C-alpha cells in the first residue's frame, strides 16, 4: 500500500530513484556509525577516525585479519617496516596498530586525484623517488622527534616473492632514522593476500591474510650494515 501511495505521488521511475538514494544514504549513515564504533586510534580528525574504523572492519571481515597488534609503545616514537606485496598492506598495518601511522609514500601516490586530502589529513609524508629525498627524511625526523610513529616499506615498491635474489634492494633510510633518533623498529611480515602484486584489486578480493609481528629491533648499538641485514632477513621470511 505504501509503495502504491509513493508511486502515485512520485511516479514509478522517480520512486525507484528515491528508493535507491534512500538505500545509499542509509548505507553511508551505517558506515559512519560503524566507523565511529570500530575506530582504534585517534588521528586528530573525526573523518579520518571513521575511515580508520572502516579499515579495521574491512580487514577483519573481508580479509580475515585476526587479533593481531603491533606492540607499539603507548607514547613516544616508533618505526614500523613491512614487506610490500599489495595495495592492501598499508590498511593491514593500520588495522594492526593502536596508534596513528604516518606513512612515507611516493609523491605520485600522494598527489593522486581524490586522495590527496586523505593522505594529507592522515599525516602521510610524500617522497620524491625520482629526485631528492632529503625533504621527506627531515619530515620523518621531525615526526619521530615529536613522538609519532613512522611506517614505511623499505623495498620502495610492491614485490612478490621471498627470494632475496629477485627482490629490490632494501633502502637504508629506516636504519638512518632509527640510529639518528634512537628509535626502535617493529618489523612486520604480511602474507596470504589473494591478489598479491595488485593495488586496487587486492583491496576488493577477499583474503585470509596473516600479519606476523617480529620483536622490536634496536639499531642504536649496531653497525649500519648489520642492522640493515637483520631487517632484510626478517622481511624475506615469515619464520620468526
């Protein structure tokens, strides 16, 4: 009866539009509510907090992320590093952390249309891969000095496979950051992504991911090459 009344008022075509818009609006309201409830870190921005909550729900229910937590200190600086097998990886790290993560990301990704506002609001630090990286390095140093958590993928790009011989060389910036600031490194190994090697597809295709967290690595009293080798060994094997 209600359908007939609405059809008489709006017309059948317009009624379909109204119903679709109502469904979309209801879905958005639900997502906002769910994001608020599931948020696990305070990013200092209500909308980024909501997105944080949505990310945690998506990683849990679409990708099977279990009760995994990177044991970051409640306060103070920390570094998080991970292997990089897909576009899903940053979301998994966010979902496994109880504090906001400031990612170092390629400038071309930071400037991607429609996403720059989000990357900026989340405190991402753009890196000019084809030019000078000192600006990004200084930005990361300031963030660590301010007690924040920096996350990065030392391989510099998506790499599929555990063979070190075929992997891109590990960049030493994370070791420099750790030794200059006395910050410990939390290595993470990601596996089980269904669409590994992909960016957008990996977000959408359901997975049964595994996020293995290694004990923190302190590089303060180690040689640069020794510490870099330690991180490289961890990021090429999940046999912790």
